[in-house]
């Protein structure tokens, strides 16, 4: 049933009217899942909105929202929107300088934050963000001795709101009625692989168009359960935990803490799941580690049946013909391995799972589908409210992101860049008409910056960022992310950074995964004294060399990419970290920045040296600075020739 | 952290002229110290100075050969451990003393044992008052889990946890008894920097949120000087210094004890 309402607050009131008694949200608190019905949520939002209004917050202002996924923070979105104001979620783990920029750029006067940690950050920033007046906090723990001006607890604000509501009973309803589809509903700051973050302004109309499209596409109804665990400042979470829930009327579950997500997921058993590839990767890494620790017979069973699943699991999911023998084996495997494994992953009830935000390696994607989990890819950006392409349930190819969603038009520019026209298009970049003009063509297409093409079946295939795709000196195509993703599929490799544009060969930085490699080292009776030491071990180099040679073998099979095999690599002495600006907040590698920061290492890779000394500055979460020093060895790889492969 | 804002009250625990000997070994000789309500009191000293012995005397594990312990106005020559516990003194141990095979939750529930009043039969049948009581205890324990941010390991057997977390669970177990005075025996021994920071944070929060008086033994001087309101220094079983961190820092006898003197 299509629900009426042009703006999110209107949708909320409509849900409260037609399904007021159904559960809208849950949060695990003190070990017990607490729930709120749609009617209760509508009341909470009403009081919060009135409370904010009583403090002078009104149309035209922006409300910063900072914290983990908490019901009250989600209500703050609706409350701000009810007043015609704009919620601006910030990444809660952002360091102060990043927050300072956004607070100033968005002209924030009011902020609603989760706890003491965020309050401390804002108080530290306040002298440099003079507009910031009022800070509201949800969790009162540790806040007793704070007497700074402008601080107020959520509970107090809620009380003030109830008073205000009693005094002005018509205020909220009138305010919601006056919200319009064309109003800006949310401002999401892009992580920005280059330059300073920009505030992407979406209207109610564009977010609701995206959500309606998604809900219609997969037939989501009020019975879906989702777990909201992704950063609230990410478009993916906003669409999935807020916009879609508001359109479809399903239940959003907030985990107890960011560390308990896996446990909470098992308890809730979501029917619909969304995560960037990284999350799926982490889950697989954990599974792999635990399988490696299991008894030999279990290990053998796992490997045997995963082989069966790889052979026929995806075919069964997509309804293609499979031999009787394989069907029987798969059924047995389902009983012994797949179903218990799905249960451990909390994916027993999943109808649809999506991944997006970055390219997913085919191997990783295949793993989940072969288990019978309907994992699909979607494609979109913050600017298009992540609503461009989605794979359909039946027909799924590994290496494409699917067909355009209803209402979306795609064309490919001459340089291979994907251009998109969608009803979910951003209104503008906040206060950046120049950037807005730059990224939208005169005929109304958004320039995605991704290189790709539409294949014979009408599916969109993304290769890489348009500006990253390069060529080696001999003209071979070089798609760095493509190779990096292949490397990262190995559980031992956490990050990889490839270089090669306009040079004679491809070289790579590798980041080992401490958990996975540490576990491996333990089993080899290899002692080590921390990350730097482990990363430099000869044995670890041999381990990684094996992974790299696998990737080279894979590349050798593709005549276009055979020349872009990794010729030399080194293992970095520190983990790439968003705090050091090496990754974006959504954990994409910032290749250019890394190349500059580790210039001596890049030079060494290309000059043929076998080792290079480096001293690196690291920033801790509290802003302090330290140094890590190490001498890194460089490993040469012998190229795999396609000819030898054939033989 | 604003120590000045906490209301430090009157003396809650007073140890007078304690001597303790094991055969010919004199662990403590005529030591007196007092602890005020809501304060964080550190006991420091070189190895074998008698710090742990002091804690053991306070909560009755050791019986002093001379001297008395006054807790909340009641003077005793001998304290028994269970008396100390019922009166509101809880402690953690230098070597973690948890039930390794039991989950974190169950370990914390053991901290509530003294507060369980329901009869044996009704507990067995999980019926009537026992049921109500269990719910209350569980709620209290969940509050502590929330407080110490150990939700993710609620059901993990303690033996499988890393050392730093076990220490945190042990603190939780002591907190579960809702003590007035908390004795911490080297809560940060063997931890890395990050774990130490977390533990410091928790100790301050316990002191601040619950108003718990804390007596702690610690070797990390940075931690001691940052955390404590007053410090007492023991050496060879004798008290050689007592005062604020600043005073202790300037105390010649303490400097000599730590750095040694030329003879």
C-alpha cells in the first residue's frame, strides 16, 4: 500500500495513524530489547520538535546530529524536519578538525549528540565555531559536573517540549503541515576522496523518490526488520534506516553498541540487510579465522561443502538447472553447514541483502550467494541518494551493478564516465554553486566520476574511478581499484594501494590484517612484537607473495589486464587510517595522498631498491601525534605469462 | 577531571597502628592511615613494601598482630572477610580471581551473592521472591555492564577474554556488591597504554558516578599522581610518606626509597 505524505514528518504522522500500534523502533538497553510503536515515535518526535522550537530553533537553521545509531538521534531527524529545519548528521568518529569544518560550513548553532565524548569534542571546537550555541546530549553519564553555557540533556529538552506542546497545542501539527516536498530534508557531507567535504542537500522529494523506488522494487512491507548499524552520516544508512523505513513502515533495530552488532544481528534476524563490501569482508574474515581454528573434521566438512556451494549455490538461488546429485549434496550441505553458518552470521531470515558504496570483489560476492543469501549490488552516490542501479533478484551477474532503477536514465560520456539523471538527484551542494555547476551537466545529468559501460544485456559495469583509470607506459589498461579489490579478498590483506599510471610496471603497498595474519603467525609458532614487527617478517612476506601471485594469475587470464600484474610490492609498517587522512571516513584509500605521503617508498618501488627506511607521523584519536619508524623490504614478483598459464 | 568538585567527606576508614608479622617476617610495622569518604587514596611503595598486606588487613584476609581497623565509626581489632563485604568493602585482586569457566554475566551475578535474600528452596524453584529478586539483581548487573561497556562479552566465558578485559570484569564483579569502599590491588598491572587509559577512566567514573571511595595500589606513578587525591607510601612495612601527590613528589624519604641512597 502506497502511503500518503510529501515529507518525512507527514509520513510519520500517517504511519502513527494507520499502524500506530506496530513496532517502529527497537533498541537494546540493559540487555533487553526496548520497543517504540509508531504512535510513540510520533509523540517523541512531537515533543523533541517542540523542545527545539522552545529554544529558538526554527526553519532555515541546521541541526547537527552526532553519535551512534540511537533511536533518539533518528527522531532528531524527524523533529528538525517537522520544523522545516535541516538535520546534518556528522560522522561520530571524525576527528575534531573535520568536525570543525562541517560545523562552520553548515553554520550549525544547535547540535544533538549522543554522549559525553561528543560533548567534549564540541566544547573543544566551540571557540573556533562561534555560531555553535546549544548542545543537547542523550546519555547523561559523566555529565553531572558540566556547567558550560548552552548544555542541556535530551530528557530536559523533552520536558520543555511537552510544556511547550501543552501551551501551543496547534504548533506541531501546523508546522508539519507547512513542510513541503521541495524543502531540503537532509544535508549529507560527502567524505570527499579529494578536497574538503561538501554538503549534499537532498529535498524531501528526492529522498522519498529514492525510498519509494527501492521499496517498490523489492516489495518491502511493514514486516521487514532491519538493523541500523552503519554511520548515520552515510547516505546508505540514511536511505536504509530512515527514508525507506518511513516509506515502507518497517521496524528499525538499533544495536546495543557498535561492538555488539554481530550478536544483536543474530537476535533480531533481519529480513533486509545493507552493508558496504567492507562489512561483508569482515564477516567472511571472521568466519575464515574460526573455521581455521575448528577441529579437522569440521574444517574438512566446511571446505568440502563450500566447494559444492561454489559449484551450484548461486545457480540454485537464481533458479537455473542443477543436476540431481548436486541438488542432494547442496541440501545436505545446507543442513550441515550453510544453515548453521547463516544463523551465526545472523542472516537466516534475510530476503534481500544489498551491498554498495564500493566495488565488491566477485569472490566475496560469490561466497554469500553460494550460501543462499540473496546478496545483490546496488550503485549510487550520496548525490543520487544511492538510487541509480540495482541488480534484480533472479538474474545476477557477478561483475555488474545491475540495471537502471525506474525513472533513472544513464548515459556514458565520451571519456567513459557514467552520467546519471534520476528523480533522487541532489538539490545542490550547500553554499557551493560552483561545485554544483561543475558536477551537473547543462541537460541535467549528474557526473558520477566513475568509469564504466553498459554491457550487452543492459547492465551497468563499473570499472574504477574515471580519474584513476590510467595506462602503463606501454599502453596497457591500468585499473588500480580492480587490482586492489582482488588483493583485498584475501583475508590476510586488509588494504592494498596500487601504483602504475604512466610508468612501466604496477607496484603495490600491502596492509596486512593484524587479526588474520596474527592468528596465522600464532599457528606457525611465529612470535612477534606488534604490528610493525609482524609486517616485516620474512614468513609474512612469503604469505603475502603467495596472495599476490594468485592475483597475477587471475589478471593473466584477462588479455586486457595481463600486462598490469603486480611486479613489486612491499608490506606497510602501519595500518592505513582515516585519522591520518589515508582513508576516507568510509574507508576508501586516498591513493594520491598516500603516494605523496610515502613518496620515498614509491620511489624505492620503481628504482629497484630492495629495502627502504621510512619514518611516519601518526595521529591518535585524541589529536596527539607520534612517529613510527621501520625499514621495509621490497619483494619482486616474477610475471605470470598467459602462455605459460595455457600450458 | 575536577577533583575539587567532588565532595570529599569525613574519614570513613581508619587504620591505626597496624602491625603484621608472618613468623619472623614483619610485613607491616605500626602503620596508620585514614581514608575519607569519596576520595581516591593510593598506596604505593617498592616491591614487598606491604601494600597488598595492608589491603588484606583492611578486608580481613589477614589478622593483624596489633592495631585496629575502624570502618564507619565501628572499631575492630579483627575483621572477617565476609563481615567486611557485608559492611560495604569490596575488592579486586592482583592476580585475577574470577570463575574462568563462567560467563561475564554469571561472574558479575556472583558479586550480588551477599544481597540475595530469598530462601534456598524458592531459589531452586525460581519462584516468588526469588524470581523478583533475580530480576532486580540482573538489572543492577546490566547497569554495570553498560557502565563498563562490556555488552559485547556479556555471554563470553571469562577464560576466553584478554587480560585487560578480565581486569575490567573483575572491577565489575566488585562493583556489583555496591560497595562503599572499593579496594583495587594493582588494577592496571600488565596492561598496555590504551587499556590503562580505559581503566583510569572507569575508576574516575566509578568514583564520580557512584561516589565510591577507592583505595588503590598501583605501580604506574603517572597514573597514581593523576588519579589520587592523597597518597600513602610504604617501604619495608613502614609508612614513610602521606599526603597529596604534590607533597609526595617532593618527599625526600620517598625519593630515597624509590631511587635508593648511597650508603
